[in-house]
């Protein structure tokens, strides 16, 4: 049996069943695996912000996801988090 064909335009080593974005294989993180990142922005009035991982991928969050009981966090704060879909599927 031969190895699965890589998707058209995918970089060398990509397998069938993965998607590519601008030449990079976009494989979602393992389910419920903790990620490490830094808060890059936080709008206290709206209660929303973004965390960026070391790989440059950004994830949005709402202040209700902050587990220490506060509703605010400073940009530059290192965080450990799990990525999951929100109520709207984003």
C-alpha cells in the first residue's frame, strides 16, 4: 500500500486530510492540550482580549475565562490555556 498523497500545493511532508494555509500545514492543537502564550491586548471596557502563542498563533478570549476571579489582565502576562470553540463556533 502506498503512502497517502499530499494535498495539491501542500509543502513536502503534508498528508492527505490536512489543510494548508499559505504553504503551512494547519493542524489544530491536540484536544484539550494546554498551550502557553502571552496576552497581547486586552480591552477592559469590552472584556475581550487576545493571547499569542510562541508560534505566532492568536486566540481570542473573554474576561469570564480568567480563572483567578478577576475580570482584567495586563498585556504581557504569561498564561497557560486550552483552546476550544466558543458558543458561536469561533
